[in-house]
C-alpha cells in the first residue's frame, strides 16, 4: 500500500489511431485545466508506473479495436499493472471509448483490468460513436462532434474539480 497520499493531479492517458481519442483526451484536458486542475496528458506509450503513481486520479481514453482495447492501451496496462498493484487502490477513474458502433467490449475489458488495481469508477463511461462501418470509414481520420467534445470537456472539468476538492 502506498504510504503517502496521492496528489490531486489528473492523468489523462490516451491512445488514438485515427484522431478521435486524441481529440477527446485533449478536450478533457482543456476542461480540467479550465477548472485549474493539475493535469498530465499522456499518450499510452509514454505512461509509466512512476508517472501514474504521482497522480491522484485517471481518465483513460482510447478506441475500441476489433471489440477490445487498442493494442497500445492494452500494452500500457501490461507494463504498468504489476508495478502499481496495491499502490493506487481506491483512486478514482473514468473512461472515454471511441468506437465505430459498439464500444462496450473495450469498456468491459478496461473495467476488468482496473478492477485488479481496485480503482473506483466516479463517472459513467462515455462511448463516442463514430459511425464508421466500412474499412475505408474505419481507417479514415476522424473528427469528433461538438457534443462529443463537450461531454469530454465536462468530464475532464468534473474530475479535476473533484480531485482538487478531495471530493472524489
């Protein structure tokens, strides 16, 4: 168990293949910073156990690929899982999944992984449907809608405010 308390810093860990998740993570970071929250925006390959340990809460943002987490996000969990085990229990987390139509498979996989860390979900999952169904649409660069952007920004702001107040 970690002996010192976590900082109110929010880690937004993201991975994106076509831009949607990156835009959603950036919108969440914008909302968090508007609330004055200390925020670290980390691409999944750059996330390390040390960086995650230094944060008090987490927002995981990634696409669903083939019904599960994107490979880079899964690899981040593979690298960080055991070094953080029993060190971040009880910390808050939330998720945003970018998906063509589903999203539930990636969401379920992520929730299962963080159950081992004993993180505490503090917001309903956001699944941003991109409506991409053909190979061309799936592989094409994405732009999020203003509604999706606002949901991500609001989630980031709420997480940052909750961490800063010690409410979550």
